[in-house]
């Protein structure tokens, strides 16, 4: 793709994103029932995803795994320099700021986002989107903006469950597997767990969710080429979402904690 073509595609995406966000007030007034239906789909899934508990199940499984790794590696690294008591600090610091938000964003992309791309892509291929427009129903707010609202509303409790799961996993692997005193772990965990960090962590996830859903809806809404084109759209949307999450996480972390911090280890 030439530079001009890349700029044209980027401008098209940006226009799509702005239009989708502008429709939020009208969507809340006219399509609230559709938002409620999508909320249940986002949280609990449908079809095969519903069998494993939907996004909730995926979120818990992924954060339990990453929380366990944080506890194991944090204790092993600190124990080599005689500071294993600070493992609670590692959990409170890294799970909150980086690990849990990234996992939540990736889980949302792999489950909800990919599903949205497939749904909208199938509707575009089958000319259902054009059918809505012919009946006087604006497809952008009904199909895209409703999904943005549902995803943002659902991600807050989902992320709270995921963050708690990562905390629990890190604590139990440190206390039960490595044999550290529960009192020692809890003391340093509570000492370094800042409420401001938790709120900023939620803010990061909200930004991730908006970006992920916008990217997935864009590729689904503009899918072409029959059923095979839907698969291509899903692949492109997932790759795009992963890059967006990684790059945005870097800049958000730099902006929020780059020059200052809510944690003071000494002094």
C-alpha cells in the first residue's frame, strides 16, 4: 500500500471513529434496549463462548494465570537479594499498573471484539446493513455505537473481577507455594496499593475498551469479499487492536507515571 493509500485508510478510520462517538447521545435515547441486550452478550457471551462463561470466564482465567506468574517470579527475584518480603509490593504495583490492564484489553479484543467484527461483517456481506438503511434505521448508531456503550459499561465490573483475581492469585502462590507469612505479604501489599493507581488503572482499561471496540467495529462494518472476507476482517481487527493496546499503554503509562509516582519505597 502506498503512503497516500495508507493516509486515506487512516483518515477513513478516524472519520468512522468520530461519527460513532458523536451518535452516543441519540443512541442512549433511542436504542437503549439494544444496548441492554449487547451488555448481556458482552459479559456472558453467546454460542460457544457462553459455554466457558463468556468474557467473565476468559478474564478470570487470564488474570489468574498472569497473577500467578507475577507472584512466582516476583518472589524468586526478590528472594535472591534478600527482599522477598516485598513481594506484596510487586503485586500491588505491577498487577495494578500494567499486567491487569493489558490482559483485560487483550481479553476484550479476543472475545468481544472479534465477535463484533464477525457479526458486523456477516451483516455487511448479507446486505443486512443496507437493509437497515433502506428502512430508515441509521446503521452507525444502531450497530456500532450501541456496541461501544455496552462494551464500556460492561468492562468496569469485568475488570474489577479480573484485577481482584490477579491479586488473589499472586497472594496465594506467594503464601501457600513459597511459604511467606500472610501478614508480611498483606502488610506490604496494603502499604503500596494506592487507590489513585487503581482508579488510573480503570481509566486505562476504559480507554482500551473504546479503542478496541472501535477498531473491531470498523473492520466488520467495512468487510468485503464474502464469508472469506469476514475472516480476513477479524484477523486484521485483532492485529490492529493488539498494536493499539500496546502503543497506547506505553504512552498512557508514560503520561500518568512517567514523571511522578504514587509509590515511595524510601524517603
